[in-house]
C-alpha cells in the first residue's frame, strides 16, 4: 500500500477552472466517460472507498473536483460529460472548458483517460487523447474493469489500443515517444494499482524513501 496516495483529501469543486486552486505545483487529471469506472479507479488508487463519489446516474459530475495529495500535488477528477443527458449547448460549454484546462493549465503534468476495457477509444476518449497530445502531456490510457475479460482478450485489447493510439498520433506502433502508455486495471480485484501509482509518481515528482 502506498501511503502517499492514501493521504488524498477533497480540496474543492469548481464549475470553471478559474475557480480552482492556484495554478502551481503539479496535478494529474482523470478523464473518462461516466460509465468507465473513473471514480472507482481513483478510490482504489488512493486506497479509499468514498474519496471520489460513484454515481448510478451517468453524467452527474459536472464539476472539476480537486483532491490534495500534499501542499504541492493534486489529482483532478474531470467532468464525465461523454455520457451525460444534458443539452448540446452544455456539452459544448464543457468541451470548451476542458480544452482550455488541458492546454493552458501550467501545473497539469499528466492526463489519465479511463476507459472500460470492453469499450475503449470511444469518441470522447479520442477527443481527450487529441487534446492531451496537442498540449504535449504525458497520457495514460487506463483500461478498467479488466476482471470482465479473459487474459487473452485483455492482452489483445491492450495491443489494439496501443496500435490505435499510435495511429492517431501519426506514429508506427511501438513508437509512442513515451507520451502515451496503456495499463490495465481492476478496482474490483485491486489489480494494477501499483503500476498506476508508479506512473503518477513520475508525473507528480513523488520520491519515496525506504
């Protein structure tokens, strides 16, 4: 268990990025369609049951939720508007906020795009990936609910996602320049927590002392 992430605490919620905390230190944002298991993933990574609220109603989270890890590091839960039952005007407004946040937030050090491993790289995920690459951010494509697929199918899905991410970036498969990584995850089985924490460590500049 990584005690650093266990110390995560709710900081604030904002409808617009200018209402969030000061743009300093380091933060990593989590994006994902509302049924992708994003809240469950954040809870598992932070060894807490209710840090990020899980909802049975897709699209309820319309706020940017900031969690403090320490005085200089944060995790950010982005709105899962990809599945929300809201007007097109609100969706477009959210998209504008997300694009601005991803491309202009100086403290943003990485982006985690959470996807159900059975339904990866939907339009929403591709949009977030495009914005993240445009902002030159390190990106983690996190394939959740890995317990729902057999090992062979999961390995094939990882390879397909890696290949498609490379294609979208205009690169040959395997030539990702370190900007995009793919990991599998199961909040149900607590599988994949440590690799994700290690990726976050690198983005947030976390040093662990034995």
